[in-house]
């Protein structure tokens, strides 16, 4: 009888761990993007680092992110098991700024400057 209870307890621990593990590994892909450039951001692309193409523009309806303002980015619908993304901002002065290998799972703030992108 003791062996049966031990096996049942072990099965419970394994099942409970399996239910907890996905939640612990979940990645919050929401962050705030800060425009620290001298120009408005007209187009913003965020794509997996290993991708050879850019995803759809996240700025829609002729909107823009003005200098010294921020914009909340919600990528929670992206259920891919990825954490490293690249960010490309196209500015109204014709320039572009690209940041590579941004850990979206850890980033809560992404800063776009005139010549680089950083995060914290």
C-alpha cells in the first residue's frame, strides 16, 4: 500500500510540474517604445532575429510616434517560442534605425535613438 501511495504522489508531482513549467517559461512580449530621436517614427517593424524579412508595420492609420514620446507595443498575440527580436524604425527625415537581438522577454522599455536602439 505504501508503494502505491508513493507512486501516486510521484505522478501528482510530475503532473503539477508539467502544468507549472509552461507558465514559468511564458514570455511577456509587451513593452514601451520611447522615441529618443530628432524625428517622428513613421514605420516600426519588429521581427524574430533569425528572420530574413520584416513583419508587418506596427504603426497603422497614418499614425506616428513623435520625438520624446512613447508608445505601448503589445505583441502578446505572437505565440512563437522566441525571445530575440530585431527592431527597425523608419523616420520622417528619411533615415532608419535598427536594433538587433533585443530580448523581448526581458525588455520592458525599448529606446530608439538617432543611431541605435537599446532596451532595459
